């Protein structure tokens, strides 16, 4: 694995090249596609910067919400565990487990998870959602 340049630096350089040099040279018919490419690079930059911290925080919240289950929770990779935990959570929501006193904890988890995901995928939407 190369130490330099770091993936974040490569993404930044690519995004700058797309926005400063390629987008202005594109014909109008391709401008939307060019903007989507620049946006995808920006999302990848933010996701790389966020690292696994948000995923770990989501996993901890899910563990807390699901810890009362009788079946053991997965000890897979973080990505696999999150997918499994979220499937279990969806089933619990459908079954009405969070209709009582746990509802506040569930809503807080969903709010925080949504904000963490928006911070990566569409940070401008956070300002709209909070007003």
C-alpha cells in the first residue's frame, strides 16, 4: 500500500480538476453528468474523512437498542453487523417493540443516524432539516 499520496489528497485533486477544468469545458448536455461526478467525489471525500467513527457510533446505539433481545447479536465485520442490526431493528419496529417507553431512544437513534449519514451524503440538507 502506498503511503503517499493519501486517498483523501487524490480525491481532493480529482474534485478540483473536475470542477475547475473539466466542468467549464463540458458541453451543456454533459454538465449534469459532470456535476454528478464532482458530487460523488465530494461524498467519497467526506466518507473517508468520517472514517469508521460514525459507523461505530451507530453500532453502539443499535447494540443498546437491541441488547434486550434473547438471540445473540452478530460479531461480524462492522459493515455486516450494522446491516444485521438494522434488519433486526426494522423487525422490532414492525413488531411494535418501540411503541412504549423505548420510543424516545429509538427516535434519538434514528435522528442521530440520519444526521451522521447526511453529513456525508448531503451536508447542505442538515441546515434545511434543523430549521
